[in-house]
DNA sequence: CCTAAATGTGAGCAACGTTTACATCCGCCG
DNA sequence: CGGCGGATGTAAACGTTGCTCACATTTAGG
């Protein structure tokens, strides 16, 4: 019974884990299939039995990320008062950004479409659409009940998404310091910005 | 007088031009120093006389991009009615996004801090700060004259920046189609979203 | 004019993604 | 229980990359 049997047994999962760890250390663009294979204790060619290429490996990481992300967002939405769509939107936006701040690695991979094959995945577009629909439903309900100001709902939806996405990206892109936000203030400042924006949606 | 003299004469500029063209064809992440050198008609090692490495080359591209970007934004601001700070903000935001739509290449390079050495450049942070200060001045003036709603100006500034940055990034990241915005609608839809947001700033 | 600095060449290094031929092991069918 | 085929691993190799280095060529200035 050698320390390392010829067959790894769970190489696919091990590769995804090693890749996540690698990204955490050196960033998504400096990830190397060979190094991840090294950490999984296999030869450089082995990963290609499980992934058609580097992009497929990164896409697998993104799928994991998306699953956790979706769980976080839907949980936050479920915990929000069901009778207040604006509170629901705030919860969703807050969850998105909070998740990005806590898992910048996963967020980066998920949002950088040059690293992954988003549309080549069955899971990623579907999950994305689910989240989108949740947001759209809240807006529709809020407008119907006169709680959210009128106007083209598509404009409100895209605006909200861009707002929250921009905040998250500015953070993971390391741009906040240049805009006068010290790292330890980031979470509080971002929360304030979201609060300000979402409250502005009320009718 | 040989077709290609031993000395190129303006290799630095030629490399930047070749790199921009290359980015336009294959995207910033697939740029290759060797290919750019090939197009400039020079050996693979030559560029390293002018750039300390690939990052320095990309940073030079980013500096060109920032110069044009700053010109566009300040021009738009100058053309806006000086007595209406809200119109000024709208002009700045619109210029940012319009510029990004028209020059996705340059925008990508400029905003992807893993490709360039932003803080290692003397020009980039300075130019960034100038634009920031223009925005801050408009907000301060608007609040002082009661034209913009009250509240922490830092929150308004970060929010505005994130909003506009998020829109531009969603576009260049190719995410708009997934949010129900067809390419030919993009410009109009984005303009509507900005309009909606900025008008919401009025007191 | 002649030399020093600037700028280009070309070979070469280590690392990468990926492919291929071959080795080993697991599970299933007789 | 045996053996056999497919799944999964290895090792070597290919072409390309970023970058360096020794050397060649040109330009510029005292």
C-alpha cells in the first residue's frame, strides 16, 4: 500500500480544491494547471482526463462558486421580511456584495468571462437567470403595490445590478483605496452606499 | 537603404500600436509580446530594451488610454451647463460609459489591475485623482446650493462611481445579453439607466 | 573620427498548456 | 475466480511563451 497509489481516486475534486487554493495565493490569472496537478500529487497530464483544458478547470471552480453564491443570496432573501420588497432587494444586494468581499477569489472567477466558459456550462446561465428572476419579481411586486417608484422595470433592474456589481468589482479590483476607502472601512462604507441607493427606490 | 534598417527608430510607439491592435483582435489576456514584436518587424528580445516586461508594455497602453479617457470626460464636462452640477455629473458619467462602449479595448486594459502596474505609473494615479476631484467638486457644489440631496458626500461619490463603473464593466465583460439587453440596444438602455440614476440625486 | 551609449539580433532557458503512447488499476461478465 | 475492457494515471515530447545574455550595429558627441 504505497503512500500514493497509482490511481488518485478523486482527482477531479482535488484539482478544484487545489485550484481554489492556488487562486487564493497568486490570483486567478497566474493559476497554472501544472502547479495544481503538483499539489494534487499527480503528473502534469493527468488533469486532462477530467477537464478538456484549463478553461474547463476554471469553469468547474466557477460552478462551485455560483452554487455557494446562489445559496447565500436566496438565504438572505428568505430571511428578509416577505412583505417589504424593498427590504428584499436590499437583502439581495447586500448578500451579493458581502459574499464578494468574503470570497473575492470565487467572485473574480465567476465574473471574469475570459477565464471561464460561462455559456458552455449548463449550470451557470441557469443559476444566473434564477437570481435575475428573483430580483425582477421583487421589483414587479414593489411597483404593483406602490412601494417602489414607477418607471421602466428593466431600467431599475439593470441599474440595481450594475450598482451592486460595480461595488463588488471595485473591491476585488483593488480600486477602493484609490477612492478614499481604507480596507477596514470597506464593508461599512459599502453597506452605507447600498442602503442609500435602495432607499432611493421607494415610491 | 534596406527595407528594414537595423534600428527601428520608434520601436516604443510601434510596440504600443501593435499591442493595441493585438488586443483588439484577441483580447488583452491573449496578448503576446513576441507577436507584437513580430508585427513591429523586430526580434523577440528587442521590446525589452524599451519595456521592463510585459506588464510595463501593457501599462504604457493604459497610459495612452487614460489620456484619451480624461480628455473625453473633461470635454464632456466643459460642454455641460456650468450652472447645473447635476447635469455636470450626468455628462461625466455618460462620457465614461460612452467612452467605454466605444473603446472597450482601452477600457479593459485600464480597469484590469492584474494586467498593468497602476501604482507604478506616475501618470495613472494622478489622472484618476483629477477625475475624482472633478466629481467631488460637483457634488459639493450641488449640495451647497441645495440642488443635490443631502447625505454623506463620500457615499454619493462612491455610489456614483460604482454605478457607472458597473455599467461599463458589465458591457465589456459581455454580461449585458444575459440581462436582457441586446447589443444594439445597449447604448440607449445604458443612457436611460444613467438618466434615471442621476435624476434621483436631485434634492 | 572615434569611442561610449543606445538599440537591435539570435540563441537559449525554464515554464506552460496540451497531446500521445504506454502503464496500471477497477469493475463487470462469464 | 479469472480475465478483459475502459477509466485513470505516467512520462516524454511539441510548440509557444516571457525573459536574459552575449554579441552586432548604429547613432551621437567631445
